[in-house]
C-alpha cells in the first residue's frame, strides 16, 4: 500500500483520504476504488461524515488569508507547473480508476493544464465597468462603477468522466474569483480529484479555500446542496441527479451541466474524409463517455451507403483493450453495469430492426466500438443518452428533416455539422436547439476558456468555461460616486 497517490506498478493500492481545509480526514469508513478493466483494487479512500461537512463549511466561512489577484495567479500557475511535472502520474491515475486509455488520460492532463493557465490569466484581469450618469436629459453628474466580489462559499459536484478536467474546470475558476470551494467528486473516480486537491495545497492555496469530501450521499452531497450557508452549487452530471438538485437546492445560485445526446449531421455535400474522421473521433474518443460525444450520426440518405462503408473501415482502427497499453485507442467504460446497459440498448435496437455492422460485444467493462445501422428514430439508444462507444446511424431526406430530427430530443448540449454549404451552415447555427453548433468539427470542440453549456435537459443555459465560470463564482457589486 502507498500513500503517495501515485500508481507505480500494477500492484499499487493507493491509500488516501478526504480533506477538510487541508486536514486529512481520519474517516468513519473506507471506500475501495477498482480498476474497471480487471477489477483489481487500485485505491482506498477514508470517507467523510456529517461532522466533516459541518467543519468544512465553518472553515471556509471563517476565512483566512484574503488572496490578492497576483496571489491567485501565482497559486494557479504553480499548480499548472506541478501538474506539468507530474503529468504521467496524473495520467496513470486517471487510467487506473476510470479505465480510459492512457493516451486519452494524457490528453486530459493537457486540457487541465490549459484550464489552469487560462484561470491564472483571468485572475489578473479586472472586468469592471464605468457608467457616466450624465448621458441622458435625466442624467446627473455621477459615475457608477462595477466590481466583482467572490461568493462566500461554493459547492462543486463532479461526475466520473474526465476525473481531472471536470474538477479543475470548477476549482480553478473559483480560485481565480477568490471563492472557497467544497468539492464532492464522483465516488467512481475520487483518486485524481484528491491528488489535484493535494497539488493545490502544495502550490500554496490557503487550506480554508478548499475541502474535498466523499461519503454517503445523504450525509455529504445532499446536506451540502441544501445548506443555506452555501451560495452556489455548481453541478456536472446526469439529468436525473441534476433535476433532483434543482428541486432541493433552495434559495441559492445553481449551475447545472447535464447529459447530452449530440448529433453529428452529415450533409450530402460533406467532405467525406472529414465526415468519417469526425464521426469516429466524436463517437469513440474517451470510450464515448463525453457529455458532448457524438451520440447520433445523422446522414443524408443520398450519401449514406458510401459514408457507412468508409465509417465502418475507420471505426475498425479504434482498437479497444487494456487501457494501460500504449496502443489501445478505446479503453473501458466506467464499470460493468454501464457496459451491460449499453449491451442492452444495442440488443433492443436490433430487436426493433437495427443492424450491427461492427463490434457489439463486451467483456466486463470493455465495450467494442460499435457501429449500428438502420436505427429506428424512437429506440432507447437514441432517445436517451447512451454513454459509451456506440455509433448509431440514422438517415434524413433534406435539411428540414435533419433539423427536425436533430432537435427531436430532450437534450440540447451540442451539435456538429459536416457541410461546405454556407446556407446550410447558417441555417443549422440558427435552428439547432443546442448550446453549441460546430461546423466541420465534432460537437465537443471547444477551448477551455470559451463559453460552454447546454439548454433543455442539458442545462439551464448558464455557461461554464473558465471565463463564464469565474462570473458564476462571483457577483457584481455596483457603487456610485458624485463626479
Ligand atoms: P451522476 O449524476 O450519477 O453523478 C454526478 C455526481 O453527483 C457524483 O459526484 C455523484 O456522487 C453526485 N450525486 C449523486 N446523487 C446526488 C444527490 N442526490 N445530490 C447531490 N449529488 C449527488 O453522473 P455520472 O454518472 O457521474 O456522470 C455522467 C453524466 O454526467 C452523463 O450524463 C454526462 O453526460 C454528464 N456530464 C455532463 C457534462 C456537461 O458539461 N454538460 C460534462 C460531463 C458529464
């Protein structure tokens, strides 16, 4: 057993714990963490209790050193450098607890690097505004100024997919804003979140600024959501839990980044190489476990046969297997239960007339990249979110049908369109009911500081991304002076 939070070989079992304001929690119980590929134990986390929740809230609110903008910048920069130095350790940890292929885990550490870099840069910027009041006949000789103040306390709740990036996307902007955070990461992937917390402490973050708690939902997550001393709950996860939070959160700010069912729409004029590449990348990267992964490939009926043939060939190059193997492109999904669900929805679609062209098998949590043709529009696989490497192909007859089909879902996170026709592109930008429309890109394309977030069941239309998240974690005070 080790306490370094570092995977050194395939016998490593990390022993770690929650933290209340920098203090290790001894724990009322322990939670094992397993590798989804072979179910070996990779870690143990000492869990927090209701008492620790209370202590974390009090520590955050009793405050401590108030950080200048430069100090926030320095802490985020130092964290970025520490992350850079331990990139491989972070990647191995992500792979060990999530089953993501090591190459994807490394890519995730690069994204986290950017989040920290952009948050550090934003910490230095003041977006204050000045309004002269003598600009109308009713005016006065005054000026109104805006300043941004941190919120007293944020709760951040994160999902299992992207065990590092989801967490850093909440914590870094909160620190840039000067807001203390209590983090409740996913029980499925706690080790990376705890390692990030330790790295932030090491970078000089005052302990009251961050606690990380895991424990029974009714003792930790739910009380945190309901507590009236908390000013904002920032949640990323499933629609079901997000809606439950919306009902119980009470009078406070709430940010909900929920599930997706993103289409990739391939028009008849699409550049075929681009379409095939985007369909494969969008469907299979991260084992299809991105909220913005391609969940439905909608292809113009005129080019469907040619596209499908090329896509099946391409999909065949996305080899799945041991996530630690350098050659593996697609690792596991999060656990056997998730894999069994995917198997079930494929079976259901087949019973309803669909045809599996590639893949379709699973071993434990390992699901083969699967291409499914002739998928009925109302089968469960495409009506609900299928969080895995499934690529269902559906056809449409013209742009009106494509828009209607793309929008015929409860979700509204993101979308991608493959076309070189400007009129088509403009219509999709205007008519798709999603938070993002990417032309000739996967639905998931973004940079870490651009606004990101969904509508309908995917979210309340409040954006994240470093710059918008800093706004969420702060409020604007106005003051005015005679001038
Ligand atoms: P989940 O909703 O099951 O869990 C998310 C978090 O909520 C976990 O930390 C969990 O412990 C916690 N939680 C569970 N019950 C709770 C309760 N009653 N009160 C408070 N917290 C509670 O989601 P998951 O399975 O970990 O993640 C996958 C989902 O997340 C997918 O639907 C995916 O699309 C979505 N997601 C969305 C985005 C986005 O930006 N829109 C990004 C990544 C993932």
